[in-house]
């Protein structure tokens, strides 16, 4: 019998001492539970992804000092820990150390370096070549890292063909909708293919726009899930594995002996199977975790949200309250001549329902001052987007003034549908430090709000749902005046942005060719705005930011 522990921890990029303390704490906990082997996520020592910190040689050397210090703490257990290694030629490796008896017994270097979507590992790392196998009592195991197990017929095949009965994969796999199901299906297939146990430990936590959702897994050789860690929470998964006796050693294979005996007396516990979240519950949890970690890991305590009385700002306020506590959220209403009594009332109701501090700062006087200042230059010109955007920018300035004065982080409230087509104001409603729902389509905003009300009892007033979406920057303005209906718009955006579909292919699915053209044009010409937007939580397979790198200067047209 072999007792495996998976430490699903929330690390912070660059917090070497803090990450060290988390690893040591988990090892102490594992030792009390008589765990044989404990595994930590990919790059657990330095945090993931460290990006261009890797170009700082002192950063890499400091992470190695932490690893050496950590090795001294590993006495009555074997630990698999992710770190950055550097060779004599200063090549960097995404590495996993296997530590036992106070020493680093072996090191594995990641072979498959992802270089797509949010990943840039070939920018930093060199591919590994060797793959040691480890003896623990009567069992042989091998270690690989994240992408290594995703590549068909990759190193995992080589490892099991050489005799590994157990594969330990340490990962930092970011979340998007449906990712847990995708991972579980993949690992089931890998286990059945190799006839090996697979232990997969994943990171949790927010890092800039990425959220890591945990969901660590242990799969048996028949593809059965033996253990499942919680999503969006730290977790400690312990499972006892009955692995057949080891095969004979092969002379051509490199083995490292860690322990001569397995655990002798183990009283098996209940299977560690966390309940799976629905798709919409997963999105909600991701937004809360991503917001909490961005705010707290960057040293902020309080946040401020512009409450318009609409669905987007209401949702952001709820997420902020859930992430940080009601005492750390401030809502600000900034009505103008175009603000209806309904939206003003709903903004106040949302704040009262959440128990957050609420402030009202009218902008009419400031708006009039702008109009008077520009009266000569604007003479003879009709009221248009210039005057509309003045109001948005006044509001952005007020929120940033509160940020500067009191140290509050401004949370912006724009959703993915608006940001995609540029239905937002640069230096206005886009002003802020973190864009909570920038990757959430408008239709999902409504779904999330319904979920919240079903769980918490009409926190968001029904009138907010019933009111036609409006920016309230001119008389009787409605979003539908400028945009297609959101249920259609979101389908088109999913096809164009997330699925890379061409105009020709989209035209076969949707009849509205003129609308498709206009949406594509709006997306393409709004890149300059998106490039200046704050980071926000990624929840779809392709979010604006690292996933989407459209040139700002771009004359290509499909039609």
C-alpha cells in the first residue's frame, strides 16, 4: 500500500518565502497523516507563471536557495516539488525535484513546453531530455509536468514502458469553462492507455488574469476517478493506492531508490471526492477567487465600484463583497441629467442589500462646467458621442480620485460583449485597476445574477433584470440602438473571438450577413481600446489579453 498526498496550494508569484512556508506546512500535515509521497503544483516555489522574472538571474538563484533549504526539511516523507533550475550554461528548466531523507534525489525537466494561448514557456525554458524512474518500496513511479501529459504519445508513454506503475503529474493548469471535465477525460484515457495510476496535482489561486481552479485528480489504471480535489479552494488530497509489485529492473533504465519499504500499517480512509460545480457555479467561483487574489496579493484592502443601477455593476459589487467582505467594498452612484429614478433607486438597493458603504456624487455640475468650457469650440455641433463620453470620463475621474485619496482599488464593470465591440469609453468606464467581468459575455452576466439571487434571495432587484440595458448617456438611450441583441451578439463573438471562425464560415451558420460584418468590424477596430484596459479574470477558452493578440495597426479585411 502506498499513501499519496496531493497538496493543492495557492502560491504567489515571487513570494519565495511565503510559498516555502506553505510547502513546509503541507509537509508537516502530511507527515501527521503518515503520507509516503506528497506532490506540489508546478513551479510551486516561485509561483506560476513567473514570466519575465525568469530573466532576473537573482530570482532564479533565490528560488534555488529556497529549494536547498526545503530539502533539509524533508526527512520522513518523499516530496515532489516544482521549481526553476539553471544549468552551467544558464539554460533554464521548468523542473520537479524529488526529495527524500534531506536530499534532492532526482530532478525531472519538463519536455513539452506549451507556447500557445496564455503560455510562453519556450520564451524562457529549455526542453528536458532525461526521465529518471524512482523506486519507493515495491513500486516504481515517474514524474512529469503539466503539458507533458497532454501531448499524445509523449514522455508518459516512455515512462510507463520503462516500468513506471504510477505517474505523478504536477501542474499549473488555468481555468476556463469546461476545463475540469476536459482534464478528467484526458487523464482517464492516459491511465487506461498506460495501465498506470495517475496522480495529478493542480494549482489554485488567481494570478493577474489567470485563475487556477485546482480539481486535483487521482485515476486508477482502469480510468476510474479515485479522488477529486475541490475547485477554487486549497485542498489536501490523501489516497491509499494498492499498486501491483514492481517489475524487474531493466539494465538500460536509470532508477533512483528512495525507500526500501512501503507503508506497513494503513487504515484506509473515505475516498476524497469533492462535489463538482455546475458551469455557472464554476464561473462565479472563478470570478470571486480571481478578484480576491488580485486585490489581496497586490496589497489592496478595499475596492470601489461605480454603481449605475444596471446588471453589470450590480454583479461586480456582489462578487467584490463575496471576495473581500462587505466592509471592504464601497459603491458610488454618480447620477447625471440622463439617470432615471429607477437606476438611481436600484443602485442604492443593491448597496443596501449587500450591506456595503454607499456614496452619491452627482456629476451634473461638473458636466455643465465641461459644456461651458467647450461651448465655443462645440458651437453649431449636435450633441453626440463627445458629450456622452464626457460623462463617462467624469465618472472615471471621480472613482480614480477616491482611489488616489484613500488607496481603494477601482473595479471596472464592463463585460466581454461590450469590450469586444468597443461599446465602452476609454479613460471613462474603462478606468480602473481590475476588470472583474471583462471575459464574461452579457448573457452570462444575467445567468450569474440569477444564480446569485437563487442562492442569496433577490440581492439584485428584479427591476434590474427587466430594464433594457442602457448606458444612460443621452435621452432614452438603449444598448440595442448601437448593438445587435445580446443573445445574437454573444453567439457571433464566440464564433469570431473564441473559435477563430471566418466571415464565410459564420455566414453559413447565421443569416444576418450584414450584422456579422458590422460585428467583425467593431471587434477589429476596437483593439486599441482593449490594449489599454485593465486585466480581468479569464473564464472562456479565449479571453482578450494574452489569448488575443490582434495588431492595432491592421488593414486586413476578410470581405
